[in-house]
């Protein structure tokens, strides 16, 4: 009876966990694979108006302000290049944001510059910040650089 107990426990565990036989699924990907696409669908900000790097006890906070062409832009972010790793002492970000819906009132209203300004931020941890000499933020019409 002691021999059958482990076998019964294994059979019961298999039944409860749903183990069974399976076969590999067919590969449905196109020949040559899927085309490479950017995981971020947002557009670069039209103009970067300010860049600030504020050291903290745990690293630094990067804050950038930008000016899109009309009202209604949203989802502003600083997307790190090179997985946020400094390259030759430089950490680079892309300042991106989402466009307002085409034909919406905001997409047709320019307003004054202060009313269109958007802000995005990022955090650099202390280890990466110690390896950083400058921070660069890239927009559609150029970039801004802050030196340490």
C-alpha cells in the first residue's frame, strides 16, 4: 500500500494541475518575421523650452518643458535612449507626446505659448547619475543639454 500512495498522489496532482500531453503550435509568423516597429507611437515635441536636472539624495530628477504647435497634446514623457545608460557620460532622452484627435477643437486652437506648454520628467538613479556628465533631451527642432 505504501508503494501506491506516491503514485496516487502524483496522479491526483497531475489531474488537479491540468498536466497532459501537448504539441507545439504552428508558427504563424510571416517569412522573414514581423517588421520592426517602435513601441512608442507618440511624436517628438515641436520645441524644447527648458531643461533642468535637480540632484537628489537618490539620484537626479530631469524636468523638461516643451511647446507643441497647438492645444490638446497629452501623454508627455522623456523616453531614455540606450536603456537609460550613460554613453561616454551622456544620458539622452527623447521628449515625446501624443497628438490631439484630428479635427478636435484643441487641434485647431493654437492659443498663447504659455497655455500650450507641457512638462515631462524622468528619474536617474544615483549609480547612473554618478556616471553622467551631461543630460541631453531631443525634440523635433533640436535639443537641450544640461551639464553637471
